[in-house]
């Protein structure tokens, strides 16, 4: 009897251990996936003259496109505190006034936070260390808690250096020798397709330069342009003309007046040609990815879809047909696949070409539960069988035999008492 109780305790301990491991695996399964952004383009060191413009660009893949979206934070540290980074601008261009930004310096971001522009840089900015931190926010269904867990993935770019030449210790204005402006690179004529943007730029030398772009409508009088719906950079070395069309912009001419306290210099005129025969370059949306990927599994799978192109919508099918923009739209909730299925998906975005088709085949082979397990040879060395051929397992058969022995022993005791 002591031996029987010992076997029961061993079996109970084993079952408890299995349950504990199962709960641990189920709890950790909710965190098996996590967003993992990575840089495909790192920022580069920039060298500009005092009063010039420096541009820093990055590109990131692996961003999650739902829930809270993504955050781009441009940060800067000064040479005297090279590891003390402070926020300069975030992706929506919120004005952030920090004590290391000199007055008059222009700080702007565009392309969803992927491009940082510093204009009218000063000698004080020489040696700035600049980097970009990107965070993508992620939601995932937790089958154990029947809810959603929210996590985030972050990545920080390489740190690059801004070099400002022509600086040194600022000289009081009353003592500063002012160099006459010199244009070293004239604006060039541009050809653009309808609906696109056109850009003109000039390169000039001299101290404390200012810029003013001007426009002539098909050879008419020159007039200053101002920033707004149709123009940006009207008072910088680079002018962008937005959304050009044949009827309104074809044949217009642009020039820039470069000035300082000493003199003013007007550039050559450059002509804008809007040609309907020019085909604009259309970006292509990144192909979606699925996690877990297609393969053979022994249980139902919760499949999440991702697209690295920000703002793209994912459409999918589960019958093996090729999806279109009219197919079911992925909402961010994992897709449950409980039987063998071929999932196909594309990503779409307005103004871009559709992605290639993702194809992921899932083979679900569920483990069968046998009602009558194979016979097992439990015979001892003398040839006597101690198993139970009716099915139910060696342990259950052993307990049944022991119960019969106990009843038989009790019957013998009672009979002897009589």
C-alpha cells in the first residue's frame, strides 16, 4: 500500500509540473512577436558654411502601421557634453525650444520625421552631434488572457557630426569685414510632369547672406514669391514649386536675389517646363509579411500581417485567390487559421503602386487522440502479465489490480473473524 501511494504522488507531481510548464509557455507566447524597426538609410556627416543649410535624412523599415503609429525624435548633443542628447524636433514638427539652439536658426522636419533641416546655421553649432531615435508601437493578441498586450520597439541611428566652416569666435558687427556676395552655382532650368514638384537652387558665398526668389510669368514683370500653398524656401538657397501644371506654370521663369550689407546680386533666370509626356516616378508599396510565416503546424495559428510602408492598407484572402483592393482589409487583429489554408495579401496606398503578392501556405495537422493505445508488453520475467489488455494505461491497470487485491484481503479477514 505504501508503494501504491508513492506512485500516485509521483504521477500527481508530474501532472503539476506539466501544467506549470504549459502556463509558462502560454503566457510567454503573447510576447513571441515584437516590432523590430531597422535603419535602411543612416544619416551622414554634414559640412556647411555659416548661414548655410544642413540636411539630415534617414529611412526605416519594420515599422508597425496600426495602434499608436510611429515616433521620430531628432536629438542633438554639443561638443562639451557629447553624450547629453536633447530633443530638437519630433516627426510632427512641434516647436521645441531648448537652450542649445541659437536664435534665428531654422529647425524643421518633413517626410513624416525622416528629414531634418537646419537653416541659417551659426558658428556655435560647429561640432553638433546629431542622431534620430525611432519608436514603433505594437499591439498583439494574447490568447492566454484573451486581451491585447501593447509593446514598442525602438532603434537609434548612428550619431553624425555637423561641421560649420567660416566661424570661430563671432566678431562684433561693427568690426566684421563683409564679403561681397558671389554666386558660384546658378539655378538650372527644370522639366517636371503635371502634378509634381519642381526645385531650384543656388550656391553663393559671402557673409550674412539673405535670399529672395522671384518669378516671371512667361516673360512678364518679376515679383517676389512667398512661402505658402505653392512655394516653400522662398527666402533660402533652395526654392520648391509645388503641384505644377501646364496651364499655370509652364514657361515661368525663376531667379534669386542674394544680398548682404555690402551688395545685392541677382542670379540668372531658370525656366520651368511642365511636360505632360514626362512620366512621374510612382513609388511601390512594400510587400506585406506574415508572422508566423507559412509552414506545417499541429495547432491553430494566429497570424499577424505587417507592411513597412507607412500608411499602407493590407488586403488579404484565405481561399488562395489573388487579393485586390476590394478584398478583406486587415484591421490589426490577428487572423485565426485553424485548418489548412493559403493566405495571400497585398498592400495598397493612394499615389503608390500596389505591392507584390504575399503567399503563405499553412498546413494544420492536429494530433489525434487514440481511444485504445497500442498493447504494451508488461510481462514480468516469469511470463506473468501485470498489464490490462482492455486499454487505459499501465498506471490505471495497476490501480485496478491493487483495488481487487485490497477487496480480496478484506474478505479473507472478515471470513476468519467469523
